[in-house]
């Protein structure tokens, strides 16, 4: 049986899992006695990757894959080879790099490549036989790569096939599910650097992340590490992997740091993937790639084994169907002693597996609130129009499915509850936003009795500023959190060459293209913090949950719906879209406070408005928590409309640990509408 050592930090006794995954140990035992997988020639690899009669790889679900295996129309080995053939065809660089991977890039119309996956789980001989670049090897610090305790994807698939041939049974609930894991998460067999070009002495971490271990035990085949925005930045580019492309238009952004996890699933390079979200990086790549993205309750899935986890980071699946996402959640959810935050999930898993809630066809008796704060046309621009039209159509589709729609119309869903509960939300930081109500002297000391002011507002909520909506909540930073969590990760990893944050930015290489920001400066900032203060972030998280849950209870709501994105995918390297009236590229604020939410495809635009640099306007200072002193950016202007078929999504938000209700509503909507369409330039191989 494969065993992996635990680091001396964070060692814990085995936890009791809510659902047994023991069958996979039989597959590992089979692997121990199975003959080694012989090196294959390119001809043999291509032959193995020919389409299988009675099975269609494109858009295959977990159910369809396992049905084909059970009917002996497909083996796990054949499935891995089918995906490898698509990776070989579609995964290359999709931009021009005249000055190399670190220089300024140029986009390519209909490039036919998306650069979704960075590291492949293939032994050196198999990697060479397939003709993949040497850079995609499982490890560059272990070129021999012959450790039998770290089987590659083909060896794991062979073990599954041997087990099935011998027993007629699947090894576990994810038998044959081929997955990509965001490079932010540890995989003991695969290079892990969070998209960074940094010289670890051992580019493999010592152990798997907790959820990765659970996936393997359930039978998932980890085929690749997905490319990502370096150190979880919000841009689809890294110094190690290069630039990522949207398969629906390779000149456009695939969105967020988990871009590769989204594009790999969209282009059918894997069955499903795992992403990470501190703001939008599960749902963002999902919506920009016409996929399902599930960001579960903060405390439900372990963050152990991720580079730079935080209070608001969440781990979740990206898939093509709600059912597939739920099947993955069944495996990765639950208490992990290595992540104390998951303690809140103990005894709070549903009585039935999550995927059993996804066969719903009707929503009779379900009450759905509509977040009109995100849809008021007068607040936004022509950029938002088609996405909001599609959202309104989605609300009507939910009504037709039998749901009771609680729609405030021209009003707001949450604003009355923000006013009612302002005393919970109030903080000195909030006071600075309204100096006319909370004046201060020239030293910043309050010049009035603020307790009395807040008390007046509690008695008479109409005195709360009318401008305070969920769109206007101030962004807060947890001082020292990033530095602490990144430093803690490096301590756990125990690498001989990269021991501190300073090692990361002093020894690493970084791309130089101002359109995508400066990744080195972020590391330097983290390294300068000398204090930890999580108060503001924890307070905001509590206050937002308090307000949302009050609204849901008062209005008797089961879920809240909103558009996932008002803005369709922008061009790669285009000027930043201004956050007009608090509107970002993808709505993220409420979910980032730990509440579960997921996105489901809601259709496609026919035209969009793009942003270009306005040469007639001067550069302006960059604003926001990550802005560097003296940093400026160009101003932009809208051009269009231009024809563009780009995905739009609808978001479903619920109470903590009420994933079953969210899954039921989301599945009924997807089952009825079937809006997902695969990217036409990445169809079946000839």
C-alpha cells in the first residue's frame, strides 16, 4: 500500500470519515502486485487514444464514465489516454511571446490552444512517448522519477482496471474520474509551486493536501496540475506557466487565479477539477467557461496542504454538471484535524450524500430571493446589459419550475436588513466612510458620542445612510494573515532551498508586463508585515452572515439568486474594468464571507462592449489594497458593441451547511435549461 510521511508540523491522528472509502485500498494493493506499465511508443499511445465505440468523451459525466466502465465499453487506462490525446492537441501556448515567457505577450485569434495544464502525471518514458514538453514532467528536481510509491496516472488507471477485472466492482465513488488540481494545492507526486518560477530543492511537497488524499482514496485519477494566476493573483498568468486563454475566445480572459482549472474542464481535457476561491476563483473560471463552480461553506472542506490559505479561502470543484460537482463534494467534505476551521462541519453533513439532492425536476415549495442590488440597470453601463437580460430570463425559468420568487423589484433585498442591523456592522473603519455622521478631530479622535449615534440608528433605521448597500461595504484586509499563512506553509514543506518568503522573491523569476500586475511586489509586502490583526475581516464576516441570515429568516427564503457576472470575459491584457457602483468582474463579496454559493450556466451573449486604453486621458493612480506607492494605470473607454458569444452565469447562495438545498435548486435549473455549450473550436478530435 502506498504510504506517505507526515511533516513534523501539524501531525494528527487519523480522523473518522463520515463515509467509508476503504475500497480504494484494494486498488492500491492490486497496484503493488501488478507488473510495471511498460514504456509506450507514440504510435501505441495514439492507438490507445482512439475513440471507443459506445462512449463519447466530450462532455462525459461521472455517471456516463462509470456506466461505460461497468458495461466494459471503457477502461480507466483507455480513458486517461483519450484525455491525453486532447491535451496533446489543445493544451499548448495560445499567445505570442516575442520576448519569452516573462515578456509582453500578444493575443492570437482562434489560437486553438488554451495552456490549461502545467504538469502531467506521467513517468518520464510516457511523457516522452506522447511528445509532451519536458517542462510538463512530474518533477524537474527528480528527473529519474522511479519511486514505486508514487504511481503515475497510467499506473493508477491500470490498478483500477485490474481490480475491476478481478472483482467486477469499482474501487470507489470516483473510479475513473480524471481530474486536474490547481497548482496551489500540494500533490506529493507532482510539482507544486503556486504557478511560480522558484527553485525549490524538491519541487514536490512531502505529502498530499487532505482533500487530494481523499480524492485518491475514492478512486479519482489525478492527471495534471492546472495552471493558475501566480500566487493566486486574479490575473490568468504566471511566471512558470505563462498566459492562459479562454476556449470560447482565446483572445479573452478565462478569469481568476484558478483559470486552468476552469478551461481544462471546459475544453474536455479532464472530467472535473479542483479550484480555490478567496473572492471569485472557483465561480469566476466556472462562469467564464460555461461551467458549474461550487464554493461550499467555508468550514466544510479542508484547506490543509494549500499555499497561503486564509480565513476566506475555500476549496471546491469545477465541473460541467451540478451532479458531478456534488459527487466530488461527497468525497472532500468533512472534518480534518489538520484544519481546525473544519471543526464546525463535524456532525453537520447531510443525512444523504450530496449528489442525491441533484435529481430534482421541480421547485414547488421553494422560496427564492432575488438580489436586485446587483441588477439595477441605472447603476451600471451598456457593458452589463446582456448579462442582466439573461439573469432576468433565469429568474423566470425558476418561477416556471414552481419556485416562489421573492423579488424586491426596484428595491433591494438586503438593504432593509443592513439598516436594521447597522449596530452589528458598525466599526471605526465603517465610521470613516461616513464622516458627516461620525466626525473626528484633526487627530482622528471621535468628536461626538458615536454610541449615541448608532443607538439612534438602531431605534430609527431610516437614519442609516441610504447609500449603504451590500455593494458599498468597505474592503478589509487581515493584516499579517497572508504573511503568516505563507510562512507557515513553507515551514510545513521544509524545503532545503526555499525556507522563507524572502527566498521566494529573491530567488524566483517574475514576468514583466504591467497589464498583468507585479507578482514580486505582493510577496515583498507580505514579508514586511510584523503584526497580525484579523479583527476587521472576522468582524465583517460575522456581520455579513448575520445580515444575510436575518433576511433569509424574515423572508422565509431557501436560497438567494444573483447574476454571477455582469461583465462577460474581457480581452487579455485590456484595461481594468472600473468597479462602477461596487460592481466587479464577478460578484464575490457575500460568498467571500463564508456562505456557500455556486454558479450554473445561464446562457451566452451575442455581443459585448470592450475596454481599450483611452489615449486622450492621463494615467491615474492605482487604487486598492494591493496598489504600490506611485503606481499608475491608463484610463479606458468602451468600444462596441462587438459580436461575441460568451458565457454568463446565475449564482445560488444559501445558509451555512445547507448545500443540499443549493444543489437541489441549481440542479433543477440546469436540468431544465441545459445552457452549457462546449467551446466550438475545441471539439472532438479528428
